[in-house]
């Protein structure tokens, strides 16, 4: 009796083990966490520390949104990535890139106080963030509550940007700068894409200059992505970014010196920089850059 | 003796909780309040502790991209237990552009009118190399035409 029971127990344990193993195996096939695991410093040309410093150097998409609003152009939802496409992003690579894209969209939406659509973007961001295991930095209950209250839009903006900053710091501290770099790239391209659409509509000189000034930033993005080019996905993205960089080849940025100013006003210090940058870019160059931005953005959100 | 130990433990716990509040999210809330109506971009946390071998604390460096034709604001909020205030320097390629410590006076905020897009470095240190914690918030005041 005891022997029978032992055999039975062994069989159950064996079946459980096989099931557990196959379950685990299926999970690892479904998930592609390995491709976005902490990068081994030895395999990188630039160390995690240097990468961390480089990633910090990408400017906030909020600034671009603010510049767009200052032109007086109307808000356009149709240029944003559709929040209902979230379920189609089923790899960590796509999730990270589109988490960045949605963060830029959220910045644009917040800047124009379009709180009626904020929630659907927050839900999308939540799903993507959880998909790459960084959902803990977003207090979605508070964010949703704020989104439904017109008086809280400034707080919503602060908390959502702050959550992204915390997530970014966490990823870099966990030596997951590769994930951080995808989020930053996605946000940067989406910011450029929104701006490019507004330029086509308005031909606004300030926005054209802002796009042209990204010439220096694109080099940083390319350095970041090339650092992880052992991964074929990163290599492909770096190659596409390289095409965009080539479109910038003819853009000239020069610097002239001016009189620096320091003003004290109501106990506050205002410093006016003594260097001024000038941008030279032709309409043809702008058209080429915009075409490349659109192609790259399509690749990211598709 | 027991009373002394209990008092010490209570005092220690209170101090630990209080120190954490001084340098944690409360400090960020104060900095965001000081920022006013500007648009929040980023915040920087500085916590400086002397290593055993050191007599002074050093500096912490962050990098940030600032855009031309843009007016930015930096607000600095010090931890309540800091013995000295934090000095913040804005540099580009080692060239000092501005600081909240100007002509011997310490400012809790300063604005910077950026006229050249590029990578800028922020250096944070405490006067006299003292220990302390602080937060700085970078915000957008306005875009200039």
C-alpha cells in the first residue's frame, strides 16, 4: 500500500515537474525578457555609467509640445499614436519604444489640456509599463483621478513626468539602460513626428529651427543604440536612425558671441547666455528630414 | 537605565523618520511649490555624505539638454537639517554660465535664457564641503520668439 502510494506520489510529482517545466518554457517563448535583460558591461563599447550620462542628455518632449502650443496651432489627435494599439505591441522591444511614444503623446495632450482623452493614454502607458516590469512607478489611480478633474491638470503633468523620470532612473540603476534607451528614442521620435506634422501645416520658423537643432541630439541617440547593436533589433533601429542622421548632413549650426546679461529682479537672478546659435536649413532639407522622421515613426508604431 | 535606552530609541526613531521626510518627497513637493506656474521638466536629487577618509564632500554632476530661445528656471530647496546651502553651477564644456551663488549672495532660484541648444552640465555641491541633501527642479518659463 505504502509502495503504491509512493509510486503515485512520484508520478504526480513527475507530471507536475514536467508541466511546470513546459509552462516555464512556454512563458520564456512568449516573453522576450532575455533580449532586454540587464546588459553586460563587458559586451558594451560604452559602460553603463557613460550610457546613463548620455541618456540623460535627451531633452523632454514636453518642451516641444510647449513650443507647438506657442505657435497657436490647434490640437490634433489624429497625429498621435492610437492608444488602442497597445495590445499589438507584444515584445519588450516594441513595448519600450511605444511607451516612449505614448509619453510624448501624453506630454502633447497635457500641454493642450485635453483631459478627455488623457485616461485612454494613461491606460495604454500602464499596460506597456507593466509589460516591461516598471509599472510600479505609476500611481494610475491618482493619475486617473487627476485626469478627470480640470483643476488638477498641472499636477497630472508633474506626476506623470516625474513617474517617467523615476522609472528611467530605476532602469539605469538596474543596468537596464538598453530599455531606457528605447523609451527615450520612442519619445524623441514621437516628439519630432508631432512637430513635423505641425511644420507641414504652418511652416513655422521656430519649429523648423527646433527640428534642425536636433542634429546634435541625433548623434547621441545613434551612439546609444549602436552600443547595443549586438541585438539585431537595436542594430536595425540604429541603422534607421543613421538614415535620419544622413538627412541632417546639410544642416549648418553656427555660434556667435553676444553680450552676456545678468539681471536681478524681485530677488531673483536671470542670466542671459552670451552665445547664440544660428541654424541654416533649406526647405528641401526640411522636407527630406520630415520624410525620414515619418518613415522612422511608422516603423516604431506599426 | 532602561528609561534612558527607551528614550534613546524613541529619539533615534523620530530623528530617522524626520530626516527621511526632510530629504524625500516632501522636499520635492516644496520645490514644485516654489516652481510656481512654470512647466515642470525634471528634478535632481542631491545627497552628500562624507566618506570616512574625507574631510569634505565633493560635487554631483548631472547633464541635461537645454534648447535655444527658451527661458528656464532652476529652483533649489535645501533639507531642513543642512548646515550649509547647496550651490548649483550651470556649465557648458567646463565654462561656468551661471550659478545660484552670485556675487557672494545665495539665491533659491535663478532663471536662464538659453540661446544655444546643447548639452549642459549641472554641478551641485555644499558650501564648505558640508554634508546635506537638496532638490533642484528644472522648469520651463517660456519659449522666446
